[in-house]
């Protein structure tokens, strides 16, 4: 069960990271997520939380072996 959750969290983090558009990119810019500054801040918080959760769960999964 924990491995399945870690896998789903990994896919979620990869998706969030791919949603981030580099500041130099002009061809892919869109207002899909709302205002650029607020969406960037939301993605930063969500990414940080996801990475922290992933690290905690990975340590727990490793310690249980």
C-alpha cells in the first residue's frame, strides 16, 4: 500500500514539475492556471510539500524493510 502511494506521489510530482514553465519561454505561456505570479507561488508550495511528503514516506518505507 505504501509503495503504491509512493508511486502515485512520484507521478504527481513529475506532473507538477512539468507544469512549471520556464520564465524565458514565450511559446508555451498560457493563463491555464490563472495569474502567473499566483500560479507560480501555488506550484512552488505544492511542489515543496510533495517533495517533503515523498522524502518522509521514503524514509518510512526504507526503515520498515
